[in-house]
C-alpha cells in the first residue's frame, strides 16, 4: 500500500506526463451527487460526467438490467452493440452475491426503470470481455462507500496488465444513498476484464446503466490540455496504480 506522500508524488508525475504522452492512459469521467433522494439529479454531477463520457462514443448500448427477472443472481450474460457486431460479456460475483432487483433495501436504487444490480456485502463484480475486448466502460453506482470503505475499479488489459482506480476513499456516512457515475475511454489499449469492489465488508451498493464500447466506437476524447485540467480537478480523489499481473 502506498503512503499518502507517495500517492501525491505519483499523481503529480502522471499529470506532468499528460502533455508529453497524449492519451497514454485511460481518460476517466467521474461525478457524484450526495443525498439525491433516489433519483439521478437533472444537471447534477453524475449525469454530467455520463454525458461527457457518452459524447466520446458512438452507437453504444446501455444495459439497464430490466430484462432480468427480479431476484435473478449472477452470473449474467450481457450483450451490447459493437462497431462490427455484438459485444458479449459475462457478469459474475466473487466473494458475495449480486442479484437483479427492483427493490431499494438500504439506499441503493435504479437509475433507470426499473431494475438494478444489488451487490451484497463483500461482493466484487467481475465483468469478463474475453471474447470481445473493450476500450470504453461506464456505470452508475448508488449508495457506495457510506460504511467507510473504498470503491475500487480494476481494469485488466489483453496483456494481463492491471490498472487500478480508487474512486471513493473512506467517505463514511456522507455518501448514504448517493449516486455516482464513473467511466473510462482508452484509444490505445483494449481490456478483457473490469472488476468493481468495495473494500468494506459491511457495505452494499447498487449498479445500473452499464455502457461498453470497442475501439471502433470511440469518436472523441479530450486533448492533452483538457486532460491536465481534468486530472487537476480530481486530485486527491483518484489514485491510479499500474502493475504487471503475475
């Protein structure tokens, strides 16, 4: 685990490298709204981040989980339109249960009618794209990190390199019932797996409106200068670590 000072140095170095290596890393999109009252606020941070993410893509599909039966548990087979045919994915759970539901047990909610995924205590969502590697991924999450855990997203590329993002760090009760959007677009690397987990064993979270895209569906990403500004705005909220998988 890196100490805080090491994190700051690594993040600063990454920012300084942006202007010299355009799009050398995934471009990320993030916004969160606290206490939204069970809806995605119009014009809020989450929907703005999602809109910016979608503006970089073309002809992508959205998985609202409405086709699944209430109470259906993972693994779930998903299909999205790609640039040259359908993109298939398998969503499974590691270390806990993940079910499709229309209920709102402890703060999670559907961001589009009327179903979402409920990730139970200690669950890790693993979305496998082995047959169709992807270059873009995004989702809405609800009621995340209200029990003091971290929300961690890990991307495994087709060479088994893993890039990890710590999106929310020990937020505690201020995130009760929150809604966030997080996504990435990468023009240089394709990914075979995305995992999403909360480090707290006593937290549950909702997951909805998943979007994926392949390289042929990317139509626009920020210029390096815009990346620098975006990174500065997220300093202290996002930690990126890249390692070579064993």
